[in-house]
C-alpha cells in the first residue's frame, strides 16, 4: 500500500512483457498484434511504470504483424512518455529484430542471435511429382495472374521476377524501420541488410544492440536495487488451457521448431 500513500516515495516499477514465438496472424503460441496488443496496453498504462521491458525470443515471421506490434509499442511509448528496453534471449531475428528495434535500447546475452534483416518466401515445386503419379491438375481462373506461383505448375520466370520485386519492397520497409530506430548507432562500413545474423559482441560493433545484459541486473543498474519488475502475460484461450485442438497444436509446434532450427536452436 506504500505506493498509494501521499508524499511517500515509491520504488521504481518496470513493466515486463514477453514477446516469444513465431510472429504470425494465427496458430498456437503465435505472436501477433491481436493477442499481445491488450497485454502491451496494460503494461504501459497500469500503475504508471517508470519503464517497459520487452523480453524477446522470436525467429521472426509475418512482416505485417511485426510492423503492427512495433507500431503499437512506439505509439504507447510516445503517448505515455515511457522508455522502452528490449532484452534478447535466444534469438531476435528477422521480425523478432523488428520488435527489438521498437525499443529505445537493446540488450542481449553474449550468445544471443540478432539480425537477419531480410525477407524470405519459401515453398515446394510439385509439378513433376503429380505428373509422375498420373495426377491431372485442373485450375480455372478469371485474371491471368490469379494462379501465380502455383506449386503444382512449372515455375515461370515472370512469376519469380514479380515475387522477388514484392520481397524487395518489403525488405525496403524493414530497412527503413531499422535505420529510423537505430540511426547513427549502425555501423557505416558494414551492410547489415543482407539477411545475415550475428551474436553478442559483434552485434554491438555493428550497432544492432546497445550492450550485453540481462533483464533483472540491467534494470537494477538503471533504476536501483529496489526496482519492482511487474510481469504482464498473454492470456491463453480457455480451450487451449485443457489441450484442445491437439492437431493444430502439433502442426504449429512443428512449424515453430522449423523456424528456430534455421538459427541452430
């Protein structure tokens, strides 16, 4: 109750929000604006925190959801005048780094993976497979480009060029976000926008992070030994608390493991 007694100085409070998992608009454990948005709103507004700390462990995912979450963080930070710190655990790559860049300062472990500032589109070509098995695919469209990049048809150079053009545009948006947020901190003599990723000390040299540090010790260093860390978690839907949707859970877990495996995790 000490916090509410007039003229009594309270201990600093830091709201802590975990941003963990693959960034996607759907799927079990997915990180998206619809799910994490209310959590961020509470973290920035409840109890007038002195700062907000983001604990990030994400290999990336949807560029749109990354942008939505990042924009929400910046809007709340600017409206409330609250400083934001990001703490990277295993990985903040691709969209995960987009989220980290929304903070005012970024800290990581010496072995954390950060970067991968690029855009990827992947799939499979199955045209020879279905032909070999005597399968005839029948597709009817209105609009000549409606079946672009159909995995059951031979790849067309024109379709590939168009896809790469779209990826380049999304990449430009990503680069603009990082450049705006990190500014003069970024190393001028290294191209960090190739999709490559780095760890610890090298990430500091490149300006991708501000230093090595962990949540509790860094917040005590900045706000004193008596700082309170108030954690805000995303509430799981009722049916998922009891293991319902088992098939979806298994598929989503496989997809998430595949994303982390790209970084050796």
